[in-house]
C-alpha cells in the first residue's frame, strides 16, 4: 500500500454536504471522492506524469 500524506482541510459546510452526497452516489467515502476529484483535475490540467502503460496506449 502506498504511503499517504495527511493534512487538515477547512471547507464550507454546504460544499462538504454536496461532496458527501456525490460520494454517496458514487459509492465512495468523502476522502476517496476528494482524492478522485483532485486526481481528475490534475489529469485534465495535464499536471500528471504519464505512466508507461498510458504512453503505450496512445501509441497504439
């Protein structure tokens, strides 16, 4: 299992409620939903390094 960094996040209660609902809809925990959202945003912004697997898919 990979090591994860812990940190405190202060968030508006209404925003948290919306994320919690979305997480429930996707059968994820709030933490898992936030990780997914952050990863998706980083990917969409092309801020992630491509893995060898992804690079091979683009070539094919």
